[in-house]
């Protein structure tokens, strides 16, 4: 980011607008939404500004514009309508130590005015660093439709009751209370009926100490998807934004962590192949310990927590400690890899069976017995199969079908460094090495028709395709 979004406190602070015509009027309309003291420097004011001055809502100054006259104003808008004059006034305002916004001259702006969705005290600011104001307005229009006109009133009501809640409820209870207010039917009721019935319901909940709606489990096992940060589910994003602490894997896209609360603690518990700095027992222990401290925990896993992600072991540890948990599914790696090659895991009339398997058994001895399921109407997706490629080839050879099998390998699916390899299974070990296919990767195995396979065995050398 070239600019950093931040909200400035404006109550009783001095804001100066240089100019008295339409550009200055536009900035004045914007600042009138705040509690700032507005001063307009100009020889003459247009009729709208003059009416505001006559009503005492702004102060009109006609004296010379000097650095001393502007000193102490944290924010100065420059909009005389003349680019040359505006540039000169920018220099004066900068000398006075103010943040300066010059209308239609982004290169001279220390501060830029965003497109604003106003549900006071809820304010959404949209900026494009001056590159695409039309796009900012389009986003604003979309958000205006999404946010209820009374949403600000509900936020203000919550603000008035925060101290009351803080005196009577523990921190965890307060989080559950406001989650109930803003995530549940109470929000819809406020949009329909307004403050009075909703205020009564919130006060009753605070007074009794019981939140009517059930809160999410204290621990969420969340699937982050196979790669790109925009493949996480909406529920997964919601749990990240609720979390106090996030335990995440090595393969989780950094962009996913950007979706979490800024003040959430992030703890890396990933294990690289052959490295056991974070064995599973230790991961189980820290998740349980954090939840017992009353913290809301997210265990963030690449792909889906229920598919070769050891989520069941973490769930058992939580159950053993008497802790509730929630599983938030994610897009598993096989789905992400199939989409990456434009294929489908099943297809009516062609493949009616899908096998998800792993390259290694839990005890490290051999590979699972999936070969019998590899028919001409099935697809087999092998997780963690690159290192096991020689064993996979041997299994296919012992079953007498090595020459009938095609391999599609996808590493780092849905990521910028994604690689795709297509080859015959007879060449898979060398081809994987030659194409630089490394973990994390999915190996898709499928059988060809026997007559077609026999023709290919007798034909010219097999083709290797790397993308």
C-alpha cells in the first residue's frame, strides 16, 4: 500500500478549507458530517458556503493565507479551482505542518478522501490511492445496498450499553453477547422494529447473564482451502475474525491470515517434511491449553481438516479435555487440483467412483490398498504421493495395470507457482523429478481402455507434458 487507511478523531479539531467555490463546497459538505471546527479561507463564498457561514456552521476568513494562519490545523483541503494556485497553497499548508489534500492532484496529497458508506457511527471508507475513483464509487454503491440503513443506530445502541455489559459480564460472555446482537435474529429485528424492543432484549440478556442464542464452539478446526486465499469459505473467514489465537500450518496462504482480526495471536505450528519441531502431540496440547484459558481458538489447516489433515486427532484431544469444537470444512486439495487442470473428480457416464488416498500409511509401512479400486470408471487422487512414486509404480506393476494408467500431477495447486504434469504411469518416477513436481502435490491416476493402452505400449515414446 502506498497509503495507509486510518480514521482521524475530528471532534472540536480545526479543519481548514482553502477556496470558496464548488470544489471547496464539496469538501465542506464532507467535513460537515464530522464534529470538526471548519474554517474556510476565501475572498468570497458561493451561496451554499455563505449560507453555512451565516448559520454559524463554518467560519469565513478573508485574511492572507500564510503558514502562521494555518498552523495548528491538522488537516487542510485546497480547492480554489486553479491548479497553479492550489500547488502554491499546498506548499504553504505543508510548511504549517498540516496533512494536505489538494483536489484532483493526487501527487500533491498527503491525505486522500475515500468514498464513504455512512452508517454513523459505522463508517466504511473505500480508497484506490487516486487511481480509480469510478471503481471506488461502484464498490460504495454495492455496500450501500448490503448495509441496512439502521445499522448505525444498532451500533450506537451497542455503544451506549457497553459499559453496562462490562460491569456485569466476563470478557467471554461479552463477546458472546455482541455476537448474538450482530450475527443473529436480533439484528434483523432491529432493522424491522428499531431501537426500543432490541434495547430491552439486550438489557435483559446483560441483566440475566444468559445469551439466548448458542455461541460457536470455543475451538474451530478450519479448512483454509488448497492454495489461493479466496478459496476459504465465508464461515472460515467469520471464525478467523472471531479468534483470539490462530494455530496455522506451513502451507496456509499468508493472504488467509490477513482475513483475521488484527489483534489475534498467530502461532505457526507447521511441520516441513522430515522436521518434527511441532509433533502432533505438542500441537494438540497447545490447542487444548489455549481453549482452557477461555480464548477462542482457530486451528487453521490447508485444504479440509477432515481429509488427511489429522483433524480427527485434534478433535479427540479436545474431547478428552472436555472441550467443544466445530469443524469448518474447506476445499480439499484434490478439488483444487482438479479445477487447476480444468477437470472433474467425477463425470456422469465416465467416472462414478472417486478414491482419496495417501502415499504413506500412518505406520510408515507401504502404501494403502487402493489399487483394486482403480477401475476404468474410477479416479484415484493420491495425497502426499511424490515421495511414494516408486512404491505407487511398483503397486501398479504388481497388479498388471502399469501400462494402462495415466498420471496427472499438480503441485502447489491454486498458487502462483502451480505446476502440472501429464504422463504415462510407466514414466512417472523420472517425469516427476524432471518436471520439478514437489510436495505439496496431488497425483491423479486413471485407467485407459485396455485396447487403447495396448496400442500406446507398442507406439512411439510416451509424451510428457509439463505446464
